[in-house]
């Protein structure tokens, strides 16, 4: 079992963010505050999804910030191209 997880018949708490293998019939419940929000802006429906990014490694803070900015810019550009 990956480090940072607990498991049991009733489920468990995930202590560290990571990729999950989910099996058919299992339920995933978001942490409070992490769910998508739906707002009505007239005739448009807008979905808002919180995104949290962690840059791991031995980069200096300034370089880690540059990497995070680059990734976020690419995500925004890709999502914008799908409108």
C-alpha cells in the first residue's frame, strides 16, 4: 500500500495527495471545500474547480514558482482553447 494511506473495510483517510486506483463500485467523497461550485451568470453556467499544485524536488523557491506558473499558464491556455 502506498505510503500516506490507510485502508479498511469502511475506508480511510488519505494523508497525502497522489494518484488513486479506484475500483468499480467504490465511492469517492471530496474533502469539504474541494468540491466544484456551480454559479448562474445569466444564460451561462460556470463551473469552478479548486486546483492545488505542489512542485516537489530540490529547486530553489524562485525556480519552483516559475515551474508552477508555467504549468498553470499551460492549463489555462488548454482549457481556454476548449471554449
